């Protein structure tokens, strides 16, 4: 496996920790609003980061870095990612995993084997409209639902998050999300920002207003511990 992006320091991506962020390539979703579109198709992957360089960096920064954020793409698309997580844990660092939740068995294995310390899982939309959000008509949400159920067991600290996009979402989507993730401790509602990097550059997509985002947040706030809006 290869690393296709490396942010050496972040104070934002891993709650409460000084971390670096690693970007892995490949994804099984085709979300029109995806900002990491260069990591979706292998033909568009950037040049890989040397793995020895990455491990050399985290060893050199021991005592300063607390953890590593693993994102993509979809990190769990590759079963080799579990070995990569173990290598990082063996270096004494905490791991945060970003995932779309479509590989519940690998997610559960990573958690049960102590390979991750925090999970951020995307809730792309309501179950009814998931296919529209992930760019796959009639997408079966069974795998995603299994991941949601597993995380709600609270075996590992986690957050759910949704990027709200006009042209993809509507108010009723958040009514379903509220019932779906009931009991979660943290839910983040993220504002969409259109840029040249999104996957579907021709789609008529835009951000919701602050007032609309507040309304969506209020809907979900009734069922989870904490709701926060990001990006506005």
C-alpha cells in the first residue's frame, strides 16, 4: 500500500492531540461533493510519499506528536491498512481513523484489536437518499448501518459527521439521521465549500445558509449528546 498525502502537523484533526495526517488512496464511493477527488481513482493518484520517510518523521517527532490521523479516500478499502495501523501503534502513537463505514468487519477488527483510538465516521445522508449522496444509485446501506450500530456500542471514542450540501440534502434527511444515530455522544454538521477539487465539477451544489444549518443541527440535537457546526 502507498501513502498519497502527508500533512506533518495538525492541531484540528485529532481531538485533543498533536497529530500528523496520512492520506490513503482509493474509495468505493463516488460522492459528487468529495473534496479529495484525486484520491478516488487510481489513475489520478498523486505521487506516493516514501513510507520510510513517513516512519522516519514520526520517530523523529516522538515526544511532540501524540497521534496519526488516517484518512483518504477510504482507508479500510485495503485490508493492508490494518497492518499499517499496527505499525503506527507499535511506534507508541495513537490512531484516529476516518471512514465511510462501508467495511464494518474491518472497522470492528481494528477496534477490537486496539489498532485505533478514535473513529470519525461519515453519515452521508438519510438511509433513503444514501445513493444520491454517495453517487451510487440504489446503494444498499446495510454495511453502513452495521458500522453505525457497532460504534453506538461505544467500544471506542467516535464521532459521526455529515457534510450538508444543497442539491444533495434536504431537511427530512436530518430527521432520519437523528433517529438513526440516537445515543451518539458527538455529531458534527459540516458546511460544504465548492471548489475545483470536488468530484463532480458540473453538479449544481452549494452551501446551506447558517440559519438552515442551525435548523438541521437542532433536529439532530434532540437525540445525541453534542452537535456542532463546522465550516461557518
